[in-house]
C-alpha cells in the first residue's frame, strides 16, 4: 500500500469514528431524555428509572472512550496536514493560490 493510500485510510478511520461519535451522542441524549420522561410517569418504578439511567451512563462511558481514541488519532493526522501545508506553502507561489481562489469565487457567483 502506498503512503498516500495509507494516510487516506487513516483519515477515513478518523472520519468513521467521528460519525460513530455523532450517532452515540444522539442516542445518549435520547436515553437521558427518556429517563427524565420515565421519571415523571407515576406508573414507572424507581428501578426502571435507575435502569434507564444506567444504560445512558454505560453509553456515556463508551462515548468517553471514543473521544479519547479520536483525540489520539487526530493528533498524528493533524501533524501530517500541518507538515503537508508547510511543504505546499514552499512549493506553490502565492499568486497561483490567489488566482485559484478568485476562480472558485467567480464560479460561486
């Protein structure tokens, strides 16, 4: 596998973790909201509410682990992007970049 392909796979892994995080956080919010609603229902037992909160806390722990993994992974990828940016900065003339940005802005209008 080429280095470029390896970095693309690395980026894709980080992206997939971020998508997973988004879904877990949405589920967490629903679980917490459901626990709150369950708590207001007179027919719900205290045990049911505790179980619902326990599920939410377990998912919260998974979210924490996912965040740690993303933080560790993104550091290496961000270093790569910064280094690549510095190399590009040295290789490409500023006028070329300005022309390219102007062309993109003209297309948007």
